[in-house]
C-alpha cells in the first residue's frame, strides 16, 4: 500500500507537469515539446521550472529518492528474485531514465537541475549511512539501491547523461547478483535475514561466496570491476563542473567509501568469522527438518518463497540458482568495458543521437581528469574495504565498542534518520485526523444530520400538513376551494392596480 500511495503522488506530479507543458507547447510528443520549449520558455522561466520540479516528483517517487524513498525498503517482503528484478531492471530505475529523457527541459531550467543534483547527493549519503547499521541482509541491499540511484540522479542532473545511464546498466548486473546471492543465503538459513544470526558460510557455500564477493567488489567500486568505471565517471563529471558542484562530488566520494564499507560489512558478517549458534545447527543439519509450518495447512513451508527446497541447511541451494548467478557475476566483472575512458566509447556512441543537442557536450572532463577520478575512487573503495576488514575480521569487537560510544548517531542511522516517524507526524496523523473529522463532523453531523435530516424533516412536515387537510368532509374541501379562488382574485386585483 505504501508503494502504491507514494507512486500515486509521483503520478500526480507527472500529470500536472504534462498539463503545464501541453498548455505552453501544444503537444506531449517529446520532439515537439523540446522544440517548442525553446520558444515558449525563457531560461529559468517559472512555469518551466515548476514543470521540471513536478517531473522530479514523479521521478523521485519511482526511483525512491528523498523524501519519497520509504516504500522501497518495505517492498523487500516479496520473493528475492522479484527484488532482483525490481532493483535492477524495472520501476526503480525509471526515474533516472525520465530525467535523462527530458534533459532539454532541465537544461532550460538549471534551477530544477540543481535541485535534482542536490537531492540525489543527499539521497546517496543518507542511504549509505542507513546501510551501515541495518542488520536485515535484504534491507542492506535495498538501501544500497537507493544510494546507487542517487549517484545516477546526480549524474543525469549535472549533464553526465552517458555516465548516469552507464551506472544504471552496470548497477543492474551487480545488484541483481547480490539479491540472488542473498536469496541463496536466506534459503539456506530457513528464511532468516538477520546478519546477527549468520557467519562462516564461505566453506559451506563456496559458489554463493564467490558470487557475493564479486557483487560486493563491483558495488564497492574496486578497480576494474563494472561499478568502478561508471560511478567514478559520474563523480569526475561533477567535479569538472566546478563551483558548488565540487561539494557534491566530495560528498559522492565520501559516500563511495561508506558504500565499500557496508558492502563488505555484509560480506564479512555472512561468510567470515565463526558461525553463530543458529548457523552452526544449520550447518550440522540439526535444523534440517525443522521447516516453518503453515498454520492453515499444517505442512512445512519455505519462508523465502522464491527459493523452495526440501531442507534448510547451509549449503548451495540448486543448480538453476547458480545458473542465474553465473552470468550476472561475469557481467559484474566485465560490464564496465563498454565505457573505459580513452579506450572504449561504445555506450557513448550509442547514446549520442539522444544527447547530441546538449549544450554541455563540450564540458566533458579531460581524459586525465577522468583517470584521476578513477584513481581517487579506487583509493576510497579500497580504504572502505580495508576498514570493514579491520572492524569485522581483524578486530571483531570494534563495531560493538563504536556503537556503544556513538549510540546517538547509531540510533539516528538505524532509525533511518527518523523519516518514517516524521511522515507519521506530518502526513499520516494529520490525514487520519482529517479523516476522522470528515467522517464524524462533515459526514455524520452535517451531511447526514443537517442536510439529510433537514430534508427528511421537511418531507415529514409536508406530508403531515397534507394529511391534516385530507379530512374526507365535503364542506372542508369546498372551503379550501373558496379560499383558493379568493386568493387568486386578490392576486389579480393587486396585479391590475
């Protein structure tokens, strides 16, 4: 329901934006709108800025960007393969495409483009901090998606259209891979998604371990992995714009370090260390025949419905799952070769007809600047991975000590910056109060009481009066007839004078 409601908000924004554009350009065809926009709007025209901001409402609702992001983590309740598709190839990426597709409007309304870039940057940092603290494996990956889409939004907002869509493509490979690996682990853990109940699975699940490692390396931006080229190209473009965009780029690199840390936090907690008691029982087969029971049928069921199996124990799930993870792992490794700076520009040539009219084509960073960005990104990613190793493998008690020392910060992050509580106070409770007022005062007292009750009373009074004159006596009817004639005569006499 939350996903439906939030996306309806986005749909309303898109519809109103379409009305504004149609009113000014007379068309909803992309080519005609873009052609007419240059004549209908001056630079940063108020109506055009409003239309672009409304387009952003739709894009942010679809792509789970602040403040319309709260639906995506809750959508993790479904089967893991569905999550893989949602996060890699369907609605979650639609907002990025929408902004890129309407780029001529945003170039005419740079204020709206700047708003988009700032919100994308805020989102990528917000989601990275939350992913640092949550212990639900699928939610870690979900917040990772929100953060990575923030990078894409930043890219298309600073006119790095090719880089933004390049990251959209590479992200699909490693994020689908991570979700499939998570499903394999969750299936082996009898449906448990809690990182606190996992550990030491790398020997029991070697294929999933390798696939998850590849996905985590790509997400962390490790050198030569697919995510390495695409994410750092976005940040290189952002820094190249200069001015206030430099701050956005710096925040992007900070979040890149956090990304590497939380990616390997999940990896080390699942596959390294000593198995916790529950995982130990599963690994030894102690819980292999204790599947959850469906209370309606009394039969065992798999809690991770995407991966049914006759037994729950820490072992590779099935050949079809491995067959799905294999190609994704390969693409997570080699997917970046389509846009290596100074080497390949396949993707850039493919997108060139769409963005050839952009006034920012000449602002492309130099090859040296791009490689410097790759170097900085590589160092940041490696630093994040090393920090995760020190905290969760070398000194496993460090996380507990840090959490105890910075309890307030940890609570702030683990409670998702209190956005759910804010929405509850600002939106849900006022709307519920308005609903109660509408039902109790407007509907019950005014509509049913005053209007319906008044009409009913009037009808009853009229029928009572009608019954009072229907006596059945001839003399009463004759008196009424004479009174009516007298009234008519009096009316005509007055009217004639």
